[in-house]
C-alpha cells in the first residue's frame, strides 16, 4: 500500500459509519487523494482491493489534484492487463459495467453469475465465464457497487477479494456490502461534484404542466399536429410550449429537449 497511507485508527466497525463517511468525503480537489487512500485502507482491512470508475461512458480515469490515476497510483492496478481504463472497449464489452447499467444496488459475482439482495433477470443473462478466465489468477470473486448519478451518469466500482481461494461471498456480502456501498457512493458522488466543471442543465429549469405534457408526447414520436389533436390545442401552441421547454433546459433542438427532460425525470417512463 502507498507510504502516505492515512490511518483510520479504530474506525473500522460498521457502527462507525458516520465517521467513515467523513473519511471518504471530498470537498475540494486537494482532498481526492486522501479520500481514496482512506477507502483503500478500509477495503484492505476487509480483505478487498479497490477499483473505481466514476463514469462508464468516459475513458478518462479518476485522478487526484495532481493528475495521478487513483486506480494505478493508489489502488495498485499497474500491470498492463489490469489497466482496464486504457481499453476503449471496456465499458461496452466487460460484464461488470454492463451489469451496473441494469442494477443500482450492490451485488457480488463469481464465475457462476451475479448475486445480490434480490434477483435481477437482466443480470442472469450475462455470461461471466470469459471474464473470470482472464482474472482467475488475481481473484475469483468480487463485490460490485454501482452508483447511478444525476443526468444519467453511471459509476461502476468493484472490490475484488484478495484471497484467490475465496469464492462464496454470501456471508461476506451480508456483513460488508452496506458499508462499502455507502462509502463508495459518498466518495464517487463528492468526486463527481468537485470535478464537474460546467453545468449540464441550467439551475432554473422548472417546466410547466403543459410543457411537460408536450415533451412527453414528443418523446414517443408524436408530431406537433398529433400532439395538438390529443391536447385539443392548435399546432402553434404545441410549438410554443416545446420551444419554451427548450429555452429553459438550454437545449439546441427537439431531441436534446426530450433527452434533458428525461434526465430530470419529467417524462416518467412508467407512464409511457
């Protein structure tokens, strides 16, 4: 482990969660490295390594204030085959980020599949045979913590068990999953908040009932004329409401307006 390890004294009990959360919270870029070291220490005491990815849609690795890779410099993933963030195909082809698209709660996996607090039929269709064939010499089971962030960003984080002979994590998962998950969510969410340089959506973007209704119909392919007929208003009125929604959301076209409205939860997938 790194020589600058920040000791956490006796803060290793699950009953000390508030204190542990403070250790991995990030308020400024200068605190990123310390938070990562603390998480690494907490995981090591529980027999795990750490591998973090704040955004599976981005090839940019998580870094400290000096531009050092957290996964390489702190968590020790330095071998060529371990530097997954350098593989542009990783997010599209690896079963781990794929699973994190389908699940928001922590889970664990081995060569036989995924296991969690409840069953997930989407995870049951993912084959892990090839994945574990590649990493079998390093680890044979890992805890995974997805973090679903605002604006559709997905973070995939894994905690491989250090002991290569340990494959059944059922009891281990029941004991440690909740705490590791809470700490990971805190570190990732605060890291993203600190590292975000620009506002994706304007702060003041509240939509009216009519604007939302028009955007909802537009999201399923209805034309302005069709929406007008459904809402009993003229086509120009529909255009006005869509245009106003676009202005509020800072969107450049109809497609982006629908996308940003969906990110903010205005469209309600269950209704359409």
